[in-house]
C-alpha cells in the first residue's frame, strides 16, 4: 500500500468513526511520520476536541509544530505540559531540543530531568551538544533526532521552511516491528460494575463458567473460549465490563488499541494482529479486548482499497483459529456503531453473542453513584432520588456529574479554607450542567433499528425504545 493510499484508508476510517480517538491519533501520527506536518496539526487539534487533556495529543501537536518550523508555537504547548506536577519525560526532551540553541543551560536541565525519569530517552548526540562549553557562531547543520517510533526528523529554526528539512523515515527502523501490547492482571471484579446484571449473567455463561468448571465443558466436547461483541452508546461501561471479566477469573487482559494494529506498510497490520493473537494464546487464560472494533472490521462492501479487506480477512482467520487454537482465549469487542461492522464477524464461532449494553436503569444508576462516591467526602446522599433525575444518563455522564459537583466543592474550599462534604443538593445542581450524551446515539441507532434490522439484530434497541 502506498503512503497516499495508507492515509486515504485512515481518513475513510475516521469518516466512518469520527469520534474514535485512537483512530484520529493514529492518523495524526501517520501524517507526521510521512512529513505532512500541517495536516498532522489539524488532526491533532481535531483529536484534542475529543480529549482536551490528553498529554500524548499535546505532545504530538508540539512535535508537528516543531517539524513545521514553528518553534514558538511548539514551546507554548510544551511549557503547558511542563507546568503539570509530573510532566511527561518526552515533553522535557522536546523542550531540551527546542532550547538547545537559544538557552543551552535550560535545555541541559530539561534533558537531565527527562533521562532521569525515563533512561530510554537518552540521546548521546543531544547530550554531547548540550555539554559543549563553546559553540561556533552562525547556524549549524540541523541535528536529525530519532524518536524511537520508526521515524526521525531534523530540528529547525523558526525562519526555516518546513519543506527544507521535514520528516524522514529512519532507515534502521523495522516497519513491521512487533506491536506493543501490555499484559495486565485487572483487580476489578463484577462487584465493581454497577448494574448490568443481565450482561454479567450472559458473560458468566459464555466465559466465566468454562474457566471455573472446565470439566463440564469437556464432558460436552465444548472448548473454553469464544467471542462476545458488546454494542451500545458510549460511556455505558463496555470497556470496564471487559476488564472486570478478566478480573473475575484472574486472567490476563490485553486491551488492543487501533494504533497498535494499523500500519502503513503492506502486510504490516495483518502481522501485528497475528502477533497480538499469538501473545494471547501464549498467556492463557487471557481476555483479548478490541475497543472500537468497527474501525478494524468495517464492512468490506464499503471499502475502496484492498488493504482494509486483507486486514478483515486476517481478523476473521484469527477468530476462527485456522492455524492456532484459541482455546482459553476469551475475545471481547466493543463498538458504538455495530451497523458499520462487517456481517461476517457475527457468524457463529466468531462473535456469536452480540450483547446490547444500554444506559443503566434507575437501580443501576444508583449503584454507580454509590461506587463513584464511596471514596469522596459525602453526607446524607439520596442516591435513588438522584438516579431518578438522571434518566438516560450513561455511567460516564454520572461520573462527569460527580466531578462537576466535586469541582464546585473545591472552589468553595479554596475560598473558605474548609472542606465540606458533597450533598444531594450539590449533585442535583451539577446535573443541570451535564446532559445525557446517549440521546444523540439513540437518534442514529433508531434509524438503523427501524429500517435495517435484518434478522432482528437490533431488536434490543427497539425494545429499549419501546418500539417493539
């Protein structure tokens, strides 16, 4: 796949899933890697609308400014990152590079802090430059810096055009390097998940029982493992439920981000996906979780290029365990847009259980509030009354409501010097500023459920909306 085709494929995926933060981040990083610094800036800024406090996005924006010769703009972003209590070491390193010619002493201090926090960021070339006692007058040749992520770029001054130096691929980097997927052992359990009793029961039968009583399944010749696809509005706990599933059986947990699979090189995405499955097979029991799975498994009939089709075919082959057994690998996936997912994923033996994750009901909302408030100072909270007022709120909406109430108390505490507990009135007041974000999703889902409900796959949506 050519570079232009790779970018085009990513842009098409973003159009299908515009609120997919990992996908937007991957597009921005890819554009930056290919030298399109101006386009990368736009994508980083668009992603920051979704996650304004994401340090990785801010750092990526600063890198794109640097690559475009906008050192002053880059410094503004980096200095904002450095104002935090625990600034990212990579931000310290970029700060050192930006200041190495104008303020070498400050650059040296930033470099030392970066390397002390993360020794892997050590850059002998930069360290040598910062350690020089005298520097020749005039401009030196730009130093090419390897970021360790498969590309390098030349540092430039403000008055040099981006096209002069731009971005270049590191010839020593392996374009098909193994994806980094972190193995976790979650310590959360179903008891930490408010509500969702029916979903817990379904997952218990499909995933937990085979792990706890394998002899029953062996008696019927049934393997432990399989796949479950969860769909529903964002913020309703799909990811948390997947993590709690792993915690229930003390299994390893691998959360797969889009950026850990998609690759610009021909065959790269397929190889990364295979490696992730192999990692799960080598650490059974293991819960392999794909969030925003529609970005990896979009309908092949909607695709213009063959690259995306090859990745979907590889995904289906891995689910089937064509060459390697998936026994002991529990595959969970989540999506906010099941109508974009290729229908082949719903075939028995793949994601053969498709579970609708609705917004929590009143009892579940009260349970979620109790969990959210258990470590916060509070007094005489009427959880049930608040839950009744929070109709259509997702778990994320409830969390945002609690945070708004906490912020109000913090402002009062800063003014008066005394800490006051949260009350029912505080939470109800905060709720006026937090709207239910699930309504927009149901407006879209309703159309699919009414007009595209082939085989009754969206009957649960119709039942929830009381249209059936």
